[in-house]
């Protein structure tokens, strides 16, 4: 098959540019086009449920509305992410913001109460509001749970659902997930500012977060899907959990990942998706696409192009 | 200061090569030399406790004895790692092995019951033994815990300590940690074959693993140390947890990381350690070294050279 | 300054997506937006001439028309590239093509006469046509030069201009450069299939390619420009030559690079553009943007968005 | 085959550490061990000639003596490198040095006359000495050449040999190459400070550097070798030229490369060596090893370990 040269023009639509990438079909442009095409197919397939994982600072890094859009339109069924992304989603819901152009001298930033994530910045005042608000939410949940049959024990997914139900922010990922029956899993939740507040709260409240408690429900979600497609933004625990949750049913049917990590160290974060086949985490013959690059630019590009083809 | 050219010779000792790297002091060789020097200083400092994080397939990838050596010599106080490394440590303790040179066709590997991690391979028979053995251990622990005051609730660190006490393998990281009073934390434990078996076990046994339960103890460990140095092999949850656990006390005093991930995406895995200062996870003026490369080659090199200078 | 979350919509234009990236302003999306904005400013500035470097397989990889478009619209004044990109431009002009989806077994590909560049393929028949055609062109040039005052000595830029004048292909980069008075430099020309044929031709023809001969003319081009902006796709010799050619006048005024190489090894290919300031290859206060990623996807994205803002 | 865990000990020799890497055989340690083993086999094979390429700042970065050692012991037959490494070799021969720990503010460095290559620094005084000395050498060579049959035309390899003959520094790569009949090729020579001075010199002296002139001699070197092994440090033009020079004879017989560049962009710098087979630049069945990492640390490690096994 021949490689077509890419043509561009004035007033070009994102989906037109993606068609050009598809016509080329090679190197980075080819990967991006295959990912966008696969995303269209996954969303348009009525028998396919989509699990999405998100690692790295994608909420602080600008993808909060895009994830929200996927949830609002019920295009994903499951979101697996880090405690950090949940923290930053809530931080914005409580009125905080993320900032930029504040410099790179980390000692000076620390003195000014500014935490840095590459070129994204947070302010300690916003975290103070986060802390006081999340404690109130924990209190509400704690009281509710206490009267449960579970005797004060709650799973992470259930906890996040309860939090979502108490957030008043139409752009909140947690709120949108609650409203649209999308399940959020965060197996490493404790390792975050959210987790830190949770720990402090449990010091003098009866609330036990069950680390294992979500597996049964997640397993049910996997088994009730005819087919599963996975969108994996970044690697880490969220990517591993997404793939591993599909192990019992023989693996995902389709998968796309965007990662900047290398495969050679053996870490799953940079591993080719094909490797998942050996572990029965991706099916034989499954459609798997790896895009190498930064998800904050490439996922909006891929999804915006896909929008023009989604039924 | 001048850059000396590196000289090598026959029968050279690793520590002599490292001296040459120190004399050069620039690019990759300079980073490696600074890391080795810092490791010597961290270990030789009687007031410094060392926290070590390990992400990626470092136990399957050949670092099991080296981590064991650090524990046996009480050079580290805390080990923070993934469920996968714990699984693979136990897999070897139960008689399993890791393999190589088995090819890269993942569908064929899957058909043959072989799981691939880059160029490291595992066999399903070994996992079957792992499953039957770990279940027995869970049964023992479950009975022990059931009679506890905690009413069947156990933290991850406590669970791993109990597992370590029941392993009969002098090379086991879990066993050595148990014997030498080194605490192992694995906040993402559930996301592993160990976690999968744990879930299945809890389906019909009373055992609740408390996701938040380790924070108090970990916090105590941080506060009882005069100074803390961190060795971070790979990124991910283990690196984040290591740094975050030091937040409440103003950050680590020294840190070295070996990572192949890039900083530009904003993920912590590739972030420069200086960024931790902005979050009070590393102290102002702390000694921080980043080595870019593969830990399976570079950490043995760094540690072997350090051995000749450790008191 | 606050980070805005990125919003996407159906029928979105590339330039609208870029506005969203600009509103975010951080991580990869922020880099891409700054690059696109800088490209607009460079092109719209009547006092700025643009030097473009291109390393890596960007002609086989789909950017031939886009480079052609920049030349046709006289948006660049100088193109600095590798012998390989020149070879592949001519290969298409002589009727050859680039191919895809031919597999990754290099011994089988070799047996089938197929050369592989990652996932781009070439066929030996196309190279055979290239060889017979380029020899004819060398013959024509040789005869023309022989009667010159230069006694059979020609510089690389002059040679490429003569080649361009003899190509009948409206999409040829060499032809377009000839027609639009854009100068092409290729200091490493000899290291390519073009160079190989050139060598063979010189075995029995009087034609000497002067390695140093372009410097005077390139220096004139630098000095006759009020300001110089540089677009650097990939690193290597073309990037170095672009920056070094500006050394004598104190450096470039603006620069954007797209590269996937890392800075830590010290190679210029992955070096931050700021480093060029220390060498007087970029001016103090110059506007410099580095995008980390694959140019075959990102440069069309950046340029397509810029088109809507170019005067 | 089983993966052995790596053991280290006090007073360990580099070659003992390498044996441990060989016993592991996987991930980065496995790659390093295979590279060292291949280097031993290449050097010990009496029928194999070694071509070495060197890109990136490896002379400023500490590998000058190691390359010198390879030449002095006649372990390599050909060195292919950049004009920059030749410039920095001469800069040290003329009494200049490379420096470190001078900071990263490039505008301040420029004001102080300091050029930065990552964390390696040069001083303008040293370049001034370089300039005055190299001009004297050009004058000597120009006079010698002028009386030649070649009428003032010289190839790059011949020029570098003449320079080497005039250098009084027992550690100079150029001098050692001259003394030991090792041929140095630098097809991109012009793109360097050496090239800049060469150009200035040719402005008012009769000296033409023939860009194509080395191909015949290089081809002879390839054809007179029974077998060819390649050591490729970094990518770029030197790697391409090394592989391409072997095209006419069907490709190299063995090859090892150390690179930090990624394969996905299609640039040769990060390409797997297997790709060379498709182009007849590496033989079917050739032994090819890629090490991912920084050559300033890894090549001394690999070569020092090899020394204990070289006949």
C-alpha cells in the first residue's frame, strides 16, 4: 500500500487533517490516525464497553473537560485513575485552579506555597479549601456508611461514587460519573492528597477503606460486557489495573494507549500492548494501537477528529 | 572545574571505574558517579534512614539479591514497591523461576502458557504453584488475624510482614525484611497476581485489607528518623508514595533516582527530584541526583562501586 | 495565569483546537500552541527570513507536500536537510513511491528487495529508476559545469539547484526550491544514495563537489536578512548547520524545534534551544520553543493551525 | 534458559560484574552484557576489522582516552565521527580543556564567553588558541598539497591525516590515528568550528576539500576486510555512513550500538540495527546488539569488562 503525502489547507477541520494522516499511514501520523480510527470504532460499536485509564497529571494538564465529555455522553463505562487526578478534579470543584508561567525555582515556589508539576502550578490556599471541603464530605459519607450493613467498611469505588454524589459542579469528573453511572476505580487512591486527608479523617472516625473490595464489582462489569475496548492515557497503576481486570475473561478486544515511556526497561508504562496478549490481558487478534507522545496534545486531537465520525 | 578524560585498564575494579566517572563528572558518567557517591554518604551517615522504592520488573529483571543484600545489611529501613515485585519474589521462593530467550510472538507465548515482560518470561506452571502456596499462607494469616483485636482487618504492611514470616527462603525479600525489621509498603498491592489471589481468598474468608491502615505507622517511621535518604528505582506509585510520606516532615534530606522516563509529560515517574522541593517532599538544600537509564544495569554498578567505600 | 481546560466539539477546525491548547498553555498542548503561535509570527514578520532544517525520514514519512507548500509560498528562504531526504524527493519525482504495511522481518524484506525505515518501505525497482535518472542529470550538469570558470568544481547548494532545474515534477522539493529561489543546503549530502551515485559518477567524469564551497553564500544569506527564524524538524547535522550558520551574526531571533531526542546525552539533536544562546547561535531574548514528539504528526498540526492566521 | 539474579561483592572487578549481567541476561543488564561479549569477540577475531562511529559530544564528555586506547592498540581500523569531536580533540591538544559546574543560564554563560554542551562547558580563550593553531596547520598542509598532482584538492580523510601528522600530543585521537594507520572519516566535517576555520582559510588560500573524494578509499577499506564489525556510539551521520559504507559488500558482520534515541520517529539514530539488514547494510545472521543509554557511562563499562577477555 502506498504512502500518500499529507496535504493541509486553510480552514481545515481536525477530521480532515486526520484523513490526511490516515492517507500517509506511517510513523507518528500513522499511529495517530490508527488511534483515532480505533476510537471511532470502539465508540460506534454497540456491543463494546470502554474502560479508560488515566495516569499522569491529565486533569491539571487540561483534559478534565474532555474526560467529562466522554462520561457525559456515556462513551466510557469505567474510569481508572490515580488519587492525584481525583484530588485535582475536586480542587477545581471547590473553586481552586491550576496555574502557569510561575518559574522553575522549586525552593522559591515552595516558600511561596506553590507546588509544581512540570509547568503546571497549584497554590496552597486552594489545597486548604480542598482539605476543609473534603473533610465535610467524609463526615457525611461516614455517617451514611455507619448505618450500613457493612459496618463502616467501604470500597474505593463506592467511596468515590459517594463523593461524586455530594459535589456541586457540573464539570466535575466525579459528579459526572455519579450522574451517568460510570464507575471510577483508583486502586492507589491512598497515595494522594485525597488519601492523606482520608487517613487523617480515619484517625478519629470509624471508616475503613477496603483495598480489595472493588474486585468483585469490577469483575462483574467485565463479565457483563460483550466486548471491551480500552483507552489508556499514560501508564502506571491505572494502565495495569485496566488490563489486569480483563484477565479473567481473556483480555480486551481493542486497545489504544498514548505514552511517552520507553519499552526497553520492561515497565508496563512503556510496554507495547501486544505484550498483554501473552498474559491473556488482550485477546488474540485484538486491535491494539500505541501512540508515542504527550496525551495532553494528542488525545484532544484524536478525540476531536473522532467526533465527526461518531454516530 | 576541569573534566578529566576517563581511563580504563585491565583487571579494573568497579570502584576504580567509578572514580574515573567522578573525575569526568559530566553527562551520564557524571550522573552515575554522583549517585554512587550519594549512596555511600547515605549509607555511612548514622543519622540517616533510607527509604527505597522499586517500580518496574526489577525482581524478575535480576535485582532480587541486591535488594536482599540491602535489607540483610540493614542498609534500608523501608521498601516501597509494587504488588508485581512482591508476586515475583514469592514466585521464586515457591520454586518458580524467570526465563529468557523465548521469542516475541505474544500469541504463541500465550498459547504456551508463557507471560512476557519485555525479554523476561514466566511460565504458567510457576504461577499455579504460586497460587496454591499463597492461599495456604493467607489461610494461616486469616486464622491468626481473626483472633486479633482488629476483627479481621489488616493493613498491607502488616499483611506482607506476616507473609514474610511464613516464607522459607533465605533469599526472599519478604523473608529478609521480616527478619531484619525492614517494613515493606505496597499501596497498590491489589493490582497484581498477589492481589488477585487475595481477592479470591476474601470471597469466602473473613479478611479485610485496610487501604489506609499503613499511614499511621509509616508516618511514625518518618518522624522517628533524624534524616531520610531515598533510593528510587523507577517511578510510579512507589516513587510518589516514598516522597509523599516525607511531606509531613518537610521532605527527604537526600535522594537518588534511576529512571528512563521523560520529564516533559509531567508524570512524576520522569520528574526531576528538584520538583519535590516545591511540594515540601524534598528539603531545601537537599542532595538530589537523577540518573537516566536502565536500573537493572546501573543500580548494580552504582551499589557495587559504593561497597568499597561503605564503612 | 490560569490553565483553561481544553474543550472540543464536532466539526472543529484545527485552528480552533489550537486556540484551546493555547488556553491550557501547559505540558505538551502548551508547547504545541506556542510553536504554532511562533510560526505565525515568524511567517507574518516581513523582516524575518526563515531557515528550515529537516532531519530524519520526513519526505518518506509524509511531509513532502508540506515542505513544498512552504517553499511555493516563499515562506522559507533556506532548507537544510540530509542527502536521504533529497534522494527520497527525487525517487518520487522519478515515479517511485513509499509503501507501508509490509512487515518487520528484515531478512525477508531484503530478499524481496525492500528497504525499511521504521514502518515506511522502499522498493529496489524504484531505486534502480532513481539511479538511471540521476546519472542522466549528473551528465547534463557535468557538461554545463565543465565549461564554467570553476573548472569542474561545484558546491553542494549549486549542485542541488542545478538538479532542481532539471526535474519535471511540480511537487518536487528540489524543483520548487529552484523555481522559488529557495536555497537548499545538504552538508552531509555524500552520505546517501544520491551521494553514492555521485561518487560513482565522479569515478569516470570530471566533477568535484566542494565541501566548503557553500559557506560563503550561506553567510551572505544570513547577513542579508534583518532577522532569522528557524524551524528545526529533527536534530542531526541539519539542526547544527542551521544554528551554526547564524553564529557569525549573533544567532537566530526565533526558533522552534520538534524532536523526540532527549537532552541528557548532550547530543545537539535533543538539546534545548536555550543552549544555543551560550554559543551565540540564538540571540539573548530570542523566542525559542521546543516540542517533544513526532514531527510527522505535530508539524502538520502546527502548520495547519497557523494557516488560518497567516496574512 | 533461566534468569540468574545479579550478585555483587566488595572489591568486585568490572568483568565480574559483567559476568553477573550475563547470568541475568535480561533487560538493560542483558543488553550491556551482550554488547561487552560481542566487543570481545569482534576484537579477538583476527579476520574482523572494526569500524567505529562516534556522534554526540563524546570527546568533551570524557571518552577521548578510551577512543585513543582503541586506536593505540590497533583495535579499530576506521573512525567515523563529527567535525565537533575533531574540533574538541584538537582543542585539548592545543592546551584547552573542558569544564563543569558552571551553571545553566545560557545568556550569562554567553556573556562570560562560555559555550555549553549540556553540563560540559568550553571557554572562548581555548577556542581562540584553537583558531590560531589550526590556521598554522592549514597553511602547512596547503603548501604541501599545492605541489601535489591533485592541484590543491584534498579529501576529508586525507586532510585529517595530514592534521594528525602535525599534532604534538600523544593523547590526540588525530595523532594516534596517524601513527597507527587508523583512517578517520568525517563526512560532515564542514559543520563544526574546524569547518568554519577551514572555510575562512579557503577564502584566501587555494585549498579545495572534495566532499566525494573519500568514497573510493573507504570502499577499498571495506573490500579488503574479510569481516567487518561496527561499534556505533550515538547515531547521526557517523552511524549512517558506517552502515552505508558496508552496503556494497552486503553489510556488516557484527554491530553494537549505544543510543538514547527512540526508534519510533524513523530516524536512523534510534533505529534498531536489524533494520540495516533490509538495506544490505548488515548481513543476514549478523550479530547485532543495541544498548539503550548514555555512552559516556556505558561504553567505558562495556570496554573495561572486555579488556579482561581480550587476547
